[in-house]
């Protein structure tokens, strides 16, 4: 007969195991952490302005603070989803459609006129580009521009991030960002609307 | 802490009306009917509870002289009592149900309302659009609704994003705003006053700070107010306010907010054409003073974390001018 | 037997979600008809179960038929209340 | 009564008692050590594990509640920020419903039902082991996500579209939805076991009208689980699909419907309340007679009430949706049904009162909690009648009135009986008594603490305080009452603290209990405390509702089951006449591995739909291991 003592030791053993499993699980899943930054401190915002561009205004380097924060605007689901809302609030769709392009170039195809780097996309939004891309410097704050840039980059991502948003609560016009649309559409070639547009601004 | 201190002045605004958001202090036709129903049901249910408690205490403490009965006699007696109690329950429940149906009938609004307002709820504020037969006379406001006393008011409820719920307990019961659907609620304020309402369906981060005010006033002052609201934003007269207007146009503000009569035509945030005339800002969070306007513009993310207004970097002069301009938009 | 009462009630709950739209649009009264029919069925089932006592002999059958009768009445009651609702409320009210 | 024995080998008819016990122990007990414990399929071992884990979740959920009360004690407090608060109230609700209330009730069923119907193990014991590991994995998933700041923040009801792809950024809502799948999977598994155990494994003679009321209630509860849980599993899976692969179930722009979620959720969510409450009804109806020294009054109406409540539970879901703008006529149907459920509830209360009236109450701790239950639950039931009315509900829906109402029903209606049940069956489960003195302290602190905490919430709700707000403004007239409620909640938690201390203390050093310390009447008291691995030396035969009262000296028993292998007695559904002998599975570690494989697939599928494809391979492997035939062929007699 299994005596009561053995049952009891099993109970204790079990609670210890329970705690241990929880602990190891927490550590093991630590990489999933998604801190949400609702309020960017003004000094950090100011520092985010300080990215540097090469003379061709394509390549460049983000500010140090961007790395210190852990590159949040590309990988944090919250920032990506805010970027998605900014995309519709600031009327990006009027020229770029839902990413398929229009008066402005497409993002979905993964062909980037000014390269896929964050700095270049941020510069495009902040300062504008030739052929009627307006500057949003006076319309958005710099944090918003970074959020939007992160989202725009995810529209044309060749491999989707785990944190990429999926469909909107709206009519579906294209594959969602978490399906890596560029991987589907890249080979169809660039849908550039200004064939004369060279790399230099 | 900051918010607590900043919010304190509202108490002055609200003082004198303790039950400003209370189902027990009804000031509207529907809410009065509902209060009566609530009181009747609560009274009946309290009596039922008391009866059960008396029986319970009696059953526990009664003197037991004889052996407890497996005897058929006591069982038969109990069967009669239990059946009687069940019959009483059936009667009470039927009464309450039918009474509830009658109240539902009474809540029916009039077919032809005097005022119709479109409500578009969004995370985390209320957009109120006063519609006229002539679209040129449409105007909109945010987080503050003026209605004429004694008139049937119909609100057409839509949601821009997630599910919200329109609830002004002093005037009527609540009704949800659901994306993809339109709900209609009709109510009538019986007395003039300021009534607070609040989103009652969990709608995300700042669900707690999504309040609005309904100001019920005489027909005449309502007409005056509506006429004033149809005007474009006031032209600044002082140097400070015109500097504020320039700041508004030059900085990020105009991308999200509209001030009719200026170039600012953003639609993401509330219409600010007459923000100076509103009692509160930020969906009932702060009383509308120049100080709280400045506090809000300077750091909306500390006062209401996660809302969609960004921190716009401004110098202290710009901040002062901008808040003066906002205050002047009566 | 009254075992059908819950089923009748369940069907009527579903109809109550669909028929008011039809009734409002076409000015019919299907909700009312369906509800009273359901209430009648449930009550009749319950009565037949309770009358069944006389003929059933085995202890288990007696237990089951009594149980069915009580359950049948328990479902006839909400059906009657629903009938009252169809009389008192119009199908168009939202 | 004897059953035709197997052809040759050892049966329980032959040898003397000591020899028989030795053989049965050898056959039924699990191996010692870690793997022995993991592989065990003994329903008592698994149920105890389940109960302990669920109580741990209760304590954790209670801590969350305290954190919320600290935040709400003052207006515009900054103890917890909005984001964390939303996670906390979501965690509190989900944890209490899915990780505490339902599992603990099912665990009580897993422990008690086989003993009360007089069988040796539950049906499908390996599924039972699997179910526990899945439940544990789901609980860990939720709590680890909380530790990592990725806990769901959409409420325990997770209304679309707030939980949908556009407004629920990150994996928070996915974690909630997948936690649902875990816990419902484990709940469904147990429900199936209970239905089969009750219908096919009852002791000879335990016909339908002699089944203990607890077993009846568990049978109804299990049927409810089987019918309600698929709705929520469908809902949570479609939500994940909407979020991950872009289906459109809840997207009105593409022909989906945001209200579909609410219909599906509440079609599960309302029966859920009765899944928690009906076992409590069974506990009350079983414990009460013991402490008033007479059989329950009104067995038949109580069974009817259980069944009627169970069925009516499926016609109440729209009363959670009275303010979404459905036709008033359709809504009033749900008013009628919700009001009508007061009739079976009333019948239960009246029958218990009659039992109390006719008996001689012995005021031990379990009876105290039952009295507390009646006082509290009647209030919860009556406020339930109130919110069943459409117009009444339009004022109190989503306010603190409803918070008060369902805490009266869930704590008053289910947790009080559960505590009574733990005091009552603790001696059976551990062989030791809990402290009468600490128990009285716990009762008075919990009872008074509960009422002073939750009663004022009714008033707060009528004063217009909505639910799920992380703070309120100082000028609203709710500050004083909220502070009072927060202070009262300390009293309540003190009571629970004493209760937990009593459990831990009594487990190691409580007074030893005999076989039947309360002089109760049902079969579980006819064997040792704690029961041996084989439950009963010989399967008892039942010819009344209260077998230990009518046959106080010696229960009649059957014989004929083999003692050298695990065998159960199968009986007929209605009359419980013996039909066959059935072998019962051996211990196995495969359910554990299957649960791990399933967990990997379910968690992976939050991130990639391919998880369903590749994750099913290890599951298939573990299932093959699980079902691999071994050893002797079935004894077909």
C-alpha cells in the first residue's frame, strides 16, 4: 500500500518542480519580451533626430540612441502597429496605396528606390524626396516618423518579423505584413512609377 | 500624481451636483423610469432575502425536542411548505418579468426626434457631429454635447475602431457602439444641468479616461450655442494669440486637428474650432483652463499615457502662445 | 414525453433571435405563434409525463417520468414568459 | 453477489484479506521516484495534483486582486500604470475562471466521483494524466507571459476587434487565446472521463435514483463542458487565425462580424458559470446531510433542478449582450429564461432549508461555510434576477454592480462550498483532520471580509462606476467607498491566508482521521483515509441512497475481479446491473510526453501556421507510444 508519507513528499516535490519549471520557462522565453514605450523622453526624441546620411542621401547611420534602445521601431509590435495607424492617419495611402503604389512608388515589391535602411526611410519621410514626396517634418514628431518608417519597412520586408502586424479590420487588398509580401512579389520586379528616377535625390 | 493635482480643479466645476453620473439621481425621462424599476425590484428582492434569512435562522436555532424525523409526517409538511415557496417564487418571478417588459415598452423613444447627433467613438475620445438638413450647417465638437431640455434627442452611435459604450446614467441606459453597425438611442433630459457620461465597454489602454459631458440647457441658449459653434474659429486679436496661431500652423498640430477658418484641417484628433468654449479637455480628464491646456500640450503622455497625441517639442514661449490661442477659441 | 421540452425551448430561443427581424419587416407575428406553440408542446409533454405515473410500474420508470414531468414544467414556464414578451413588445424595438 | 471470475488466475474471491490487499497494492500502485510519479494514472494522485495547482493559482489570482484594490483605493493613483492594470485584470479574470474555478471543480470530480460510485479508477486514466499536464502547461504559459510583460490585456472576454489583429499588437491576445485552448482541452478530457465513469462504472445497485447528488452534479457539469467548451475553442482558434493567417471571421469589412465573437464567447461563457456552480450545488447537497444527521430532503427535485439549470444555462448567453443593440423582443426571450432559472435555484435553496429544518445541525466548520453559502448565494441569485431584466441591465451592465453580482455568485456560490468541501474531504484525501479552531477564524474572516468587500460594489455600480477602469477622477463620488472596499479586501485575504496556512499545517501535522470521521453516508467513506491505490478491497453493492447509514456495520460486496491485473466493473446505465469486467490501463509516461508535444505545437502555432504541420509529427509519435499494445490480450469473459 502506498503510504501517506510518499504522497506528501510527492506534493512537496511537485510544488518545487512547479516553481522550477516556471522559472526556467520564464528565462527561456525571455527573448519574447516586448517592452512598450508609450512616452519617449524628449531628450531621446531629440537624439533620434541626429541620424547621419551620406551625401547621396541613401546610406547612413542611425543615432547611437537607436541601438541603445534595442532598435525598437523595427521589432516592437506596439510601435509597428502605431506606425500602421500613422500610415492611414497621415494619408500615405493617397499616393502609395496600401503599399502597392500609385502616384508614389510601391513598397510591397521589396524594391527600394532609396534602399531599405531605416535611416533612408526616415529621411524620405522627414525631408521628402523628388517627384512630389512631401516632407513630413512639420506634420509628425520624430518618434512618429520612426514608427512609420518601421512599419513601411515591414510592408516591403522579404522575411517577416514575428512582431509584424497582420490584416486590418478593412477590406483586404494585399498580403498582410506578417506574410512577408515582398517574398511573394519581389520577383515580379519593381513597380516603379518614375522610371527616370535615379538613385541620387 | 501630476494628473491628480491637475485634475483637482474639476471638482469645482462639478460641485453642487453630487450624483452627476449616477443611475440613482435620474434627470432624464428614461433614467427616471429605470430608477423606479430598480427601486421596485431591489425592494422586492430584499424582502425575499429577508424571508429566506428568517427561515434559515429559524431552521438552525429552533428547539428540537423530538427525534429528527425520518417520519413521513414531517416530510409531508415540508413538502407542502417547499411547494408553496416554489409557487411564490413563480409568482414573484413572473411579476418581475412582466414589469420589466412594461418598462422596456415605456422606454420607447419618439419617432421624430428634435435633434439628431452622430456619435463617432474612438480610442479614447468622443466625436459628436451635429447634422443638419443642409450639410453646410453641420458642425462637430468633441467630448461635449449640448442638448435642449425637454426635447427628444437621438444619437446615432458608430465606432471608428473598437467597441465602446455610450452611457450617461443620469439620462438613459447604455448602448454599445460597434464597428460595422449603427445603434440608435433616444433620450430626453427633463431638467437642465451638466451630466457626465463615460465609455462603459472596455476599449483598451485609456478606457478609464474616456468621459464626456452632456449640457442640457434651455432651447434658446442651445440655439445660441449651436449658432456660435457653426462659426469659424475666432480670429486672434492679441499679439500672443496670433503668435499662437502661427505656432499651431507651423508645428505638427495642424496635421491632426481642424480649426475651421484656418488651413488646419487634420481629422485624426478632435476638432478644435471652439475648444475654448468647452468645459474640459482630453475627454473629461482636465478642466479647461489655460494652465491645463499648457500642461496637456506639453506632455499629454504623462497625463494620459498611451493616447494618440504625441509630445510635440515646443519652447516655453511657443507653449504659452499656443495655450493662449487655444483658450481664445471660444 | 417532456424530454422534448428542453429541445422545444432551445429551438424557440434560436427563433427568438431570427424571427423578430422578419416580423418587423413584413409585419407578421411569427414570433408569437412559434412561442405559444412551443409553450403548449412543453406543457403538454410535462402533463403526459406526470399522467404516466399511473401506468408505469418499475421504480426506475417512475423516477424518470417524474423527473421528465418536473423538467417539462421548468421549461414551460420560461416559454410562457416569452409568450408574454411577444404580446407586450413590438418586433421592431431595438 | 459474485461476478463470473476469470478462467484461471487470482480473483478477489479467493485469498484472505491481508493477502488480497497485498496483491491489489502491487497491481494498482505506482512506482516510486520521479518517473513513477510522472507516469502515475491513479485518479487520486492526479486529482490531488490538480487541486494543489489550482489552489496555487487561486492564491496568485488573489494577489492580483489585491494589487488592483491598492490601485483603486485612491483616485488617480499611480501604483500600477494603465498598461499593467489592464494586464492584471485580464490575468485575474482568466486565471480565476480557467486556471482555478473550472479545474478545481473538475479535480474534485476526478478525486471523488470514482470513490463515490465505488470503482477502482476513473475511465480513461491516461487521458486524465494527459489532461493535467496540458492544464499545467496552459497555466505556465499565462503566468510566464505575465512575468515577461506580454500578458493579455484585452480582458478575460477578449472582445474582437480589440483583441483582433489591428488593435491587439504583439502576441498578448494570442497567448490568451492559446491558453484557452490548453485549459479547454484539459477540461474536455476530464468531462469525457466523468461522463463515462458515472454512466458505466457505478457500483452494482447504484441505479439512477441512488446516485449521490455530488455525482449527479458532476455528470451535469461534465455534459455542460462537452457542449459549451467547443464554442470557445472554436472562437479562440478563429481569433488566432484572424490574427495570424488573415482570416476574416470578426472583420465586418469583409463580411465577418464583431458580434459573432460575443455570441460564441457567451455561448460558452454563461454555461461556464454553471460549470463552476453546479458542482458546488452537489457539494452542498452531499455535505449538508452529514452535518444535520438526516438524508437530504427532495432528492428528485434537486436532480431536476440540476438538469434544468444545466439546460437553461445554454439559453442565457444574450443577457451578457443586452446593450449591443439586438431587437428588444429577442432579448426579452433571454430575460424570460434568465428569470426562469430562479425557479430551480429556488427549489435547491428550499430543499436545503427544509433539510436543515428537519435535521439536527452540528456546527462544524464545513456547515459554517454552507450557512455562509446560503446567506451569500441568495443575494447573488437575487442580483442575478435583477440583471436579467433588460432595462435594469442597461443601467448596471459593465459597472461595479455586475462585479459585485458575479463575485457573490462565484465566491459565495462556489468558493464557499469549495472550502467547505476541502474541510470535509481533506481527511479523506490526506488522512488528517484540518483544524477546527483555525477553520472558524478563517470562516468568520472570509465571510465578513467578503461581504464588506463586495457589498459596497453594488452601490458603486449604481453610482455609475464602470468596470475595468484603472483609475477614476477625484471629483467623482466613489473615493470613500473604494477606499473602504480596498481596506476590507485585506480582511478577506487574511481569511484566505489562514485557510492556506491551515491546509499546509494540517497536511503535515493534523490529527489523524479514521475511515469515516464525520460519520457520513456515501461510499468514499467506506475505505481507508487516504484511500489505497485500488480504492476498495472489494467493489461494494448499493441498495439505498445512503449506504453507510443503512448498512453501518458491513457493506455487501461483490467479488470476481482479478487482483493480479487492473480490472474494473462495468455496469448498466440505468439500473447499474453488472455487465462486464474491463481492464484498466497501466501507468505510462507517454501522456506526459504527448502533453509536452501538444504544448510545443500549440505555443509554436502562435508564431507560425506551419506549427500545425510540423508540430503534429511529435504528437503522432507520442500517441503511437501511448496506444502501443503490449502484454497479454484482453480477457474477454
